[in-house]
């Protein structure tokens, strides 16, 4: 597999090379590109990469300028420190969206998903949107919850939100019951369908079906009223996420 890395921070690029080598020594990194302009030129050359690992904030702007300038038929795994561009990423050739610092297991899972979608297939002969839809079906569909000595399987459609309490992560169902889980919110952002779940602040990720009302809050923020929950401070959309949150709700 030939991979192109688009990353303007050398330590981050070196880390990606190291992680790829640990995942699969047969992966060949064709180039490491630092700017959108360089990426545009490289993607018009041969040989073409099979997969692109791409940061969003580059030295000369956002990477989405690449997709606005040329037609890109190559699948992309976004590797970024920002979680505000998830929806925009999935409007282009996104196969996964990983937050920095990149977790080895999450990157390995993304590579495995890519291989599952493209193994023994010619992606240029298929409609990419179809492949993206196949990929989206790979998002986590349920959680195995331990209740005392018993276990319960909880479908993700029954989850109202995820939140942090006393440094632990809990999921809350639509009946208002909390269950502790062994995932970080960062990990959950890669596991949950971004069309349904959105991280509104550092401590909370919500299901769009759990929101009953949105209202203005201090300092250009939004406060959400949630079904079957009387909490308020937890459901405040951070100021820097308000714009992308509105786009997510209105999609």
C-alpha cells in the first residue's frame, strides 16, 4: 500500500511514519507534504497513492482547499488536532477522522477499515459515496454494559449522551440511567457516527435525537435542553463549536 502524508508538523509526520511501520511494515510512504499547494501538485503526479493521511490545518490554509481545486478520488484518513471539521470531512473523501495525538489502535482500525473497503476492488470504478456509506455502517452499533454481575447490550440509538464525571466516562440512556464505560471521549469520536453524535464541549457528546430545545446562552454560546435530563451546565455548546454544531443540526 502506497501512502501520502500531508502534515506540516515534522514531529507529527514522523510519528505517523512510525505508527504505520508498527501497523504494517509493507506500507510505503511515498512523500510527506507540508502545504495544500504542494499536495495539489503531488496528487496530480504519478504514482498515485492508495491512501492519504491528511492534517486539516496546513501552513498555507485548510486542506479543504485541495478538494476545492482538484478532483480527488483517493480515500483520506484525516489526522488533526481539531474536531470541528468532522462534517466537512465527510463531505469529501473521508474514510476516518482521527484526533491528535494519534492513537495506535484507532489508526490501526482505520487502516483495517480502509483495507476492508478497498481490498481486491478498484475504487476508481465504484462510486465513492457508496464506499463511504459502507464505511459508515462500520460505526459502533451497541455497547456491552456491566450491571453488577450481569451484562446488558445497549444499542447506540438508545444512548442520549456521553459525559465525563470525576475523570470517568459514562453513557446515559434515554431513561436517564448512567453506565460507566472504558472509553475516552476522544476514542468515542472515532467510534460513533458523526451524523448522529456531536461533541459539544470537553465533557459531553450528545445524540441529535436527544435534543429537545436549543437556546441562546451567555457569550455567544448555546444551551441544550435534553430529553429525560434536568441537567443544564453539562449541555452548553462551547463557543468555538457553535458554528459547526448549527451546521450539524441543520444537515
